């Protein structure tokens, strides 16, 4: 009977279901899953390790066929005790830092370099970085790219230009208060949500984009082309990532012993109207 056969269910754990980056990722998974009659079960545990553990345990009880994990808080312990012990295939992606088994990454460092070179070529030298207080490894690579390009241009990093906040629109909104105290003329925001929050914070302070600040985001979420001015950003192929993540997980489910796969996907700069030459 149907129930004793494979449930054809996969679990997907993302850090923030409210961020369009992750909803597009999920759409990519769904598109592919539907073709092979799989059902994805989606969880956003808001970075709470206890909630995540609970979801993983419940999914295992319900005989999930595999897991796609983007959350940073699923650690080695969960992997060893819950997933490996129960022989649950999984694929790691995005904010999850572990180096175990199949993984998909995008080229974060190159992405940050593209964003920074763009601003420097426009003449900006005082470039603020707005990024999360507790950066996951992929966002640390963006920070590394920021530092590397400053070094390449022989620009001393300025402490007040490193603005940390929470990785949400609200975080970006709050960062505006810090930004206006600095001599920055440009901002590299670690993701588009931060950039969009900044838009509002800066507007409330009478500042204009790009006249007072050029801003580059990261992700190219669907919203970024509809904000005013449309946001220059670094695109991650997130829909594609969802599709590939699903395919790779199914390959793993079918062939548990095969060698681990590590995939690095490219990113690209999308230039819109939030950046301009420094006058
Ligand atoms: O917008 C969510 C961000 O967190 C993205 O940049 C993605 O890479 C994730 O790490």
C-alpha cells in the first residue's frame, strides 16, 4: 500500500521564511519536487536551535526521505545524532556552516568584490558595510571581500563604517541612525532586506539615494527592482539553487554511498539606480 512505500517527503529548514530570498529558494525546490511527485515540508525556525531540533526530530518520526538545510543553527551534533544515525540524506546550503556531505554555495567573496569595485569605480572611498551582528559563514565571506577590496585600493578600514545590526529590514532601518553619523558616501549592505530597511531610515532623516548615499544590496530579491530608486545589487541564482538542491538531494536519496558533491554557483552584479558617481 501507499503508506508503507516511501513517503516522498523532504524537509526544508530555512532561517527566515519572511525573507523573499528564502521564498524564491523554496519556489525552486517546489517546482522541481512537483515533477517527481515529492512534497516539500518547509520550516522557518528563526534561528532557534531548540525549535529546529524539534522539527528535525518530528520529521524523522514521520519518515522524511531527506532534508535541505539552510539554517545556520543546525550543527554537527544534530547531524551526527539525528541525521546520520537515522540514515537521513541531507544537503547543506547558504547560512549552514557545516562541511559534511553535499553542499551548494554561491561565490560570496566574489559577490562582495563586485559590489565594492562598482562603488570604487564610481569614485566612492568612504564605503560603509552594514551586516549582521552574528554573521553566518557565507556573510563572513562577503565581509572578507569588502576588506580585500579596500586593501587592494589601499584604503584603511574605518571602524565606524562597519555597522552591525540584525539581518532584517528593521535592522537596516535602525542602521540608518548610525550611518548618518559617519562620513560615508556609499553603503554595501550584506543583503537586500538590510538595504531596503536603510532606504526608509535614510528617507526619514531627509537623505536621498543616490544623491547622498549610493547603496548596493545583495541577493536581488524580487522586491529590489520595485523600490525607489531600484536597487543595485548582487544577484544570487536563488531559484536555480532551489532546483539544484532538490535534484542533488534526490540523487543522494537514490545513491546514499556516492561521493559528496560541492557545487559553487556564480553571482552577478545588477546595476540599477541606487548607485551613482561621487560628485
Ligand atoms: O537574504 C538572506 C541572506 O541570508 C542571503 O544573502 C542569503 O545568502 C542568506 O545567507
